[in-house]
C-alpha cells in the first residue's frame, strides 16, 4: 500500500457497527486509503471487512491478527505496516466513525501547510459553528483525564483521546512505534510521550512544537463504545506509568500477524 495517506482502522467485533456504506461513499472520490486491522474478532468482522475490501478497488486492505492484542497494539501493527509500505502520512480513525471520514482532508491540509508539524490530533471542542454531540458524562470524564494527561506530558493538550489522528511518516514516528504500547486505554498519551522522547533523542524539538490540535467540525457520540467509566478510570491510572515506559523497547512478535488481503 503506497497511497500518500493511509488511515488505520482498528476493528474488534465490529460486524454489527461497521458502517460499510460510509466507507464506500468516501472511497468513491479520490483520497486516503484504509488499512483495517481485525484484532482477533470473534464475530463476523473478518467477513464484513473482506467484502468491503473486495469492493474498494484497492483503497481498503485488511490486516488480520491471530489473537486480540487490544486497540493500542492493533493500531501500532497497522501503522507500522503502512509506514513500511511507503505511506507519506499515517493515521488512525475509530471504526464507529464518530469522527466522519470527511474530516480527513482537513488533517492532510494542515500537515501540508506546516512542514515542521509531524502530527495532527483531532480535538472535540464544542463551540459555535461545530456539531460536537458528546454526552455530558463523557465530556466531564474526558476533561479530568485530559487535565491529568497535560500534567504527565507537560503539554497544553486539550483532547488526547479523540480517535482521529494523522502523522507524517518519518524517523521520529517510526522510533515511537518500535515497542508495543504498554497502556491499553491511554496509548494515545503514551504515543505523544514517545514522539517527544524520539524527537529529543534525535536533537529535534519537543512534542509541543511537533503536534497541532485540530478542532473537529463534526463528532457524534456513537452508542456501543467500549470506553466505559471503569475503563476511563483504568486509563487514568495508566497515565502514572506513561513517562516511565515511553522509552522501553519490547517488540510485538511477528507471528501475531497472519495475513493481509486486498
């Protein structure tokens, strides 16, 4: 897969939630390609993805993992494959499409306009002119989490957990993906910490000069989310270990990947 932009979509038991029509509609126009990672699903996700791929004219591929590794390392496996496949820009998007695919060109345009920026983070900021539909409970839990994440990262970031992000492929991103994520729920924060460490180790600027948050125009709170209040609590606890673990190198066994199809 050598498309300029590749979006990784982690999928675990998404057969009944995956809106294949929205993917097909988006792919009817020129733009990003997709790498859907089936994270050891036990339902019909693999079949749904294969059927979608067969109708995509090469714009969507499927990476199957033999066992469930969790969203964090499903994203990592897909991003590594996209980077090694020659993509210029690599990102990830939640399978529920809470962030519409139509937002992708805005992420691409921001990277194109700012050569020094290596990452664009979607940010769910509710303000005039936007359509951000987020439950009050998730909003306030998110604000508590984001505040703690900002302290951990020493970075004024508003929304680390939005499932829409795009990065410029290069040595810094590749180094940040070298080791499996240790955080199951807070891997977005762990990735930012790794990018900061990788850039500084190479004599580059800190993450605050490499990353930009992009307020989304549309975001829809989708039912069936796997991020429950207990999971948010666990994610908050994981933040305590993020800085300590960001530089450790433990590689994901290659035998977890069984096939990639077009």
